[in-house]
């Protein structure tokens, strides 16, 4: 399993994450459905590292719909919503 650093995220008009990105990486951009499959199958993991603080990206199932989210912690700088657009 490869760790993939996420530096940007794509969002739709509602603010939902649609893709994960890291410019220059061969896997980027990675559509949400593919990233969810990677995480659930343990093929790849994704994480955000802001100011030396790593937080993992997880799959959350709410109301039968799957979403990508970072682990909740003391900072919002590493939230997928707050990353630059890609």
C-alpha cells in the first residue's frame, strides 16, 4: 500500500469533495469514487500534511452516501474543504 499525500481537493457547487490531488504525482487527480475504493480495499492511503502535522483521509458513510474526510483534530488547516482547489 502506498501513502499518497493530498495537497489540493476538487469540490462541487455544494462543497462536497469530488477528487484528491497532488500536482505532479502520476495518480493525481484521483476521483472520489476511486479514492474511496483505494481506501476501503487498502490499496492506497491518503493523507494531508500541513505544517508538519499529518492527518489521514477516511471514508465516512452518512445516510447511505460515502464521503471523504480527514481525521478530526485541533486544526482546520488540514481539512479537505480548506485545501486549495485542483
